[in-house]
C-alpha cells in the first residue's frame, strides 16, 4: 500500500512540474471612447508570482484566441502590450513562457554620430530629435525639441539621414513620407522644458551625454544629460528621460532638476509671428503652426497630467552666438512647479492633417481623450 501511495505521489508531482504555469488577466476600458493603440503595463514582479522564466524562455502574451501578440519587457520591469480596446470593452489575456520571438519594431531611438551628434527618436506616427554638442560649433546652442513631420507608419530616421547625408534626397523636402520643416533655433521648440524663474526662461545648451535605456518594439526610452545650468545665481543639474510608445502622437518627458526648494518651470512650444492659433485648457495646450511654403495644418501639443498653473505667451531677445545678430523669439508656455526630488512628467507631440487629423478639432479630441486616459487608466484584474 505504501509503495502504491508513493508511486501515485510521484506521478502527481511529475504532472504538477510539467504543467505550464500561466497568468490570466482581464483588461477593461472604462472610457466611452476607443483606446486602440494605448499600452498596458503589467508589473513584472506581479507576473513572477505565477510565471517564472527559466532557461532560454521569455514571457509571451496571448489574446483570447490563443494568438501570441507583440509584447516587451521594459527597462523598469514592466511587461507591456497593446490590448486594443473599444469603448467600454473588456478582453482577457494570458501571460506564460515561450520561445523568444521577433516582433516588428514600431519605435526607435538612436544617437546620430554621423550628423553632429543629433539624437533622434520615432514611432509609427511621429518623429523628433534633440541637438548634441557637435552642432554648437556651427549653429550655436539649442536645447529645444525638433519635430519631423511623418506621414507613414514606417520607421524613417535611418533612411532620411542616409539619403540626406549622401546628397540623394534632403529631409527638408517631402518625398512621399514627410519632411523636417520645423524651425527650433534658440527656443524650446516642440515641447522642451526650462526653469521659468523671475518671469524669465533659463535655457540650457545642447545635451552633453546620452544613454539608450531600451529600443522597441513597442517602447523606446533614452536619457539626455545637460551641463549644470545657472538659474538666477544657482547651479542646477538637468536631465530628461524621454520615451515614445507605438501608436502615440506624443512623447513622454520626465524632466528632472536637482533643486532643494520648489522651482517654477515651463514646457514650451515656439510661437511664430503670424497665422497661428492657440487652444489652452487646464492640462493641455494645442498650438496650430502657420502655413509654410512646404507644409500646412500642423498641430503641436503639450499635456501636463498634473495640471497647468498658467499658460502664457513669453517673448525675449537674444544675440546669436554665431551671427552676433539680435533675434526675437516667443513661446506658448505651460507653467508648473517642480518639487525637490520629484521630476515633472509631461507629454509633447503633434498631429498633421496629412496623417490622421483632417482638422484641428480632430486633434483636440485626440488630446482630450489622451488626457482622460491618463486620469482613468485601463482596469487590470488578475485571476
């Protein structure tokens, strides 16, 4: 009898060990609008309570039909994927282990050493860049964000740089996928942030160091470091952590200053002289760029989830370090306060009539829904 019991116990133990461990979750969209491209974040520690990765296996996510869908483990220990939810819809997903797979990359970030230390990043909707140290020698300082206007779901950074540097095709002209027609200069450009102390913007120079934290397929994240900035006699360190998600019109910026007391800061969009328009709300700003010779109906945006203390137009003069000529610049500013040891998290990006937003009203709805999504995250239930 003892032998029979021992044999049964051994069989049960072997069956238990060979059974695949998995986690089932339901994800609910509590909103009355579709959330088709938004990423959901599952803490990796939560997954590890039920599913342990061993050997060469990785985590994989399956939809209710049992199909593996694209997912990614982020540098900050989250499992992310797109649940693709319509208004008030709920779906069930399974997390288990499986063989590593390659998913199509929908985000990308790279340090462009071949073009004066640019740092460029993009997803399947939008593209941006920041300026590095090598560019100061020819163009002077600029710590603003540049926007490249895309109208393709393809990743284009490497392609555009290669064609431009070889003389084959300038990225300042639209060859069917979009172009760079955004002017930054000595401004914050398309949504950078700066201290706003004593009713004055304190602009830093180009970044001095970069670090890529992750690169797709669903999210790319990197960090830019800047030299210490003199703000009204105080030396303040600055860095930005920027991430971009697949399907989003906006990059997330986590702006950090080393301060010992609260400091007023402002995210800004460069304002042109004529032909523009501004929409301001409690937690977002939309700025419509005036028509240029090459592009029209570009809508820039800032979203500050914690709210905007005030939105203002700020104008200032500089003497360009290379031309020695006087320049006048203006911004639409979203002013807020950074507390010590608490970076400011906000979003910056754009929409274009040639790629999804026929009119500014369409883009404003997108921004309203985006803002509402942050306040009302997708509801995750673990089974």
